[in-house]
């Protein structure tokens, strides 16, 4: 009788085929110094993979955590699961088509993607936009900002384990989206702004929907604040977690609500004014703490300011045309232009280079979410595994904008 | 700006000619235009229908009961005196009714369409009303994969793994233009031009993005398809074969 031999891993017949290496081997061959440092495990450390399919990663983000027991040692966000080559597509589309191609980047607030592109094209072409069009842009943009922040509030609660707030926030968001759909004709990716104006004038359905919603918005916001703001579990999980101090925030190029939650009153609508924001009366809310709770609460403050702006736009809407007179085929002179808008997630910038044809020679799109993910590597080490959801979600990244 | 060295044409080309569209900035010395690099499409091929189970559809082992039903033998009275080991019943039809009225989609939002998908499951368009539970996070507990959003080449492998982790019976819904055919990313270098290149799709819901009502209609079509056994799963023993190179 022969003794059965145990299979050896050195047996070439049992070797993992090369094409399956990514599936079965959790640790890749390090290619850079940073990877060598990250994947070199010390005693007691192990790697934990989160994503790309994870209900709380706001899209398809993969985060590799190096943990020691319950404590996070290091974080490695792996990007690119939603890289769609938008910049290259923009270089092969003419200036009007670009507006629809940038829509799905930061898809929760699509109007700001268009706004960035349109602003830079208008600088390139030296176009003056009619005042009524500017007011309509501000009105639609602020509505989109409210919808985006409302979604954040629901998703933040969902990532912390609460189901109810997302049902409330989606009810609010759907109402705004239906109003914007009446104005733009599309529900999520609006394709509404044009070079030199907007696609269509205000219509009756939009105004009646917005007026209807505005009569209840303040109450709904107060209701939303009663859900979690004084919830003991929620406050204990978010207060003092993921603190970004003022210097770090400025050094790491944090922008938008995350920067203002760290006590820096920087808002592009006031700092580098565009459109008709100088004529409008609103405040820049800030909070000093810089933790996850402050970032959460600051969004409520921003929604209140947005409601003020919407109210002013509706009352002071000037008459006139909504489009500047422009030829159908646009050929700006060779040159370059840069523009930034204050999107709900921070500074959204567009840089465009023209070579004199009707297509951009180069189109560079910069989204704040990318930088906000980068700061995870500073915030996470030393915290517990449960905090990664709290911190990452409070930074509110959108993977469409990160991966482009 | 490195835009010098252009071929004739440009903004100074005579009006009415196409010359102003054609030139590209020269990338090599001496104004010579570089030859285009043609990469043959070896990565993406449509999935082979014969790959579902490895045999032609009519000979699939999982269809034994169906073939037996069609042969008429089961309608003889052999079952009554023990000449048969099995007695075919109509239980399968009852099971189909149960499956159809408790669809559990997998929470797999990839991009923009995910928000319309979630909107479908929340208060305004409440899909609980039609027997579709809003979203399981684990593929082991789900039986419908709604692919909502652009599928990139990098995400294809994790998504196919998710699909293979789902237990049978399972169905796949392609939501949005990107997943149906490529849509606005038809010309992109990093997306998959329609997920039917890697997954067997049962229902296509076009739109960019489709409204939640559109997705609800698609899900109702899926229910109809489950009841009539017209989906992919009766012909399938194992998950689909993944084309090489993903």
C-alpha cells in the first residue's frame, strides 16, 4: 500500500496561471517604492480589501486597508474603475458637443460640470452672456446644489447604518430633479447650459414646481435636521473623527464644504466671483472643528444659503434674451482659458486649449473629489476600521469626477 | 504652445473647404505626420452562445425535465403504478410565480444610472409595490444584477466575479445606453461597448439615464420573462464563459 503524497505548492501543475494572478493573489508585485512600503507587512498586520463593489464607497472605489487588529495602519485608494476617457472624447467633439460630454463626470451635480466648460469657452470666445441667462444659471445651479447636498445627507446616514434619512432625502431630491427636468428636458444629465446662455427660457411647469417646493423647503430642511443632528449614536460616531486642521486642509488643496468646515471661509462665488454672484446676498458658512460632524452640519448651512439665493433669483429675475447671438460653428482663436466654479464638492476647474479649429485641442478637467480622496492617507492611520466609512463618506467624493 | 508646424489649412483656410477641419498638430520632426497605430481587436468578442453549459442549447442537461415534458411520456399513467421514479408536477410553475414576485436585485451602482436606480427604490417610486425588494449588498443573496452605469474594462472583472458569485437562478438587466451598446462612450478607449460582451443580458433598458419609470417597466418585463421561462437561466448550467483578456 502506498502512502498518498500531499500536493505540493511547488508542483508546476498546481501553479496559478498567469492570467488568474490578479484574482487569486491578493498581493501584487510592487512596482513603486510606495507600493513596496505599503505591501510589506509587519508582524500582526494584514490587508483588508474594500470595494470596488461596496455599498458605501459612493461608486466604484477600491480601498486597500492595512490593519493591525482593529486599527488602520495605512490606506491605499485604488482608482480608475470608472475611467471613461472623457477628456479624450471632449477633444474629439466640437465645442457644443463638449457640454453634453462633460455632464456625466460629477453626475450628482451635472449642471456645474457644464458651467465650468461653458465659462472657459466663453472666456476663449469673449462672449457676453445676457443677464437673464446668468440668473437662470444661478437659479438652476443652486437648485442642483440643494439636491446634491440633500443626497449627501441621506447617504451619510446610510453609510452609518441608518435607512430612514435616505428615504427623506430622495423624496426631496426627486422633487428638485423633476422641476429641473421640466426646465431642461433631462432628469439627471441636463445638457442645459450653452455657450452664451442657456438652452431654453423658464417655463410655467418649472416655476410652479419650484414655487411649490420652495413653500415647503424650509420646513423639510428643519425636519431633516431633526433626524440625526441630536442623535447620540450619530454624534458619537462622527464628532472628533477625521479632523482636518486648517493648515493641512490648505496644504492638501481641500476645497468646497470640506475646507469651510475646517474654518477657512473660501468660496469661489465670493473669492473669484463669476456670473451674477456679486449681486446676490448670501453668507459663507464656516465651522471651526474640521471633523466629520462639522462637514455634515455645514451642508445644512449651505442649503440654507442656497435657498436664500434661489429666493433672490426668483424675485429679481430680469427680462431679456437667454442666448447671446453666436454663429453655429464656433472657431475660437488659438489660445487657452481656465475657469473654476464652486461645485457642491468643491472647486471644479476646466482648462481648455484652442488651436483655432472647432474642436478643443486639449481639455483638462479637474475635480475636487480627487484631492479629497488623497487626504484619506493622512486621516486614516491610527483610527479604527469602522471610521473609514465615516470619514470617507463625509468627504463626499463622487467617483465619476475622480476617475473622469 | 506646441501648436506650430501645422499642415496646410487651419483658421486661415479658404472658407467653404474642409481644410480647416483636417490638420492635426505635427508630432514628429520635419512636419511628417506619424502613421496611425492600428490595434486589432483581440480582446473583445461576443460571448459564444454554445459556451453556456458547453453544449448546444437543446442538449443542455438542465433541460432534461423540459425535454421529458415535451416527449409526452410523463403524461402516460406510468407514474401511478411505480414504473417511474419521478412524477413531474406543475410545481415549477408555482416556483416561477414565487421567483417572479420576489426579485432581489444586487446593489451594483457603477455610475450615473445608479442614482435613478436608487430613486426607483425609495419613496417616490417604491418598487416594493411590485414585489422587488430594494437591493441586497451581497451577491449571495441577490438574484437580479442591474448593471447601472458605464462598465469600464477595469471594472469588468470584478463585475463578472459578482455575477458568478450570485446563485442560480439569476437574471441580468442592462440599464442605460452605456451598458446596452456603449452609448455616449462608444468611442472611448476604456469602456466595454455593451455588457452583453461579458454577461448574458435578459432585459435592456435604454436611456441616458432612463427614468425610474423606465427601469420599473424593464423590471416588469423581467417578471413577465421569468414567468414565461424566456430568460437565459434555463439553458445555463454554469456562469458565462468570460472572453480571454479581461
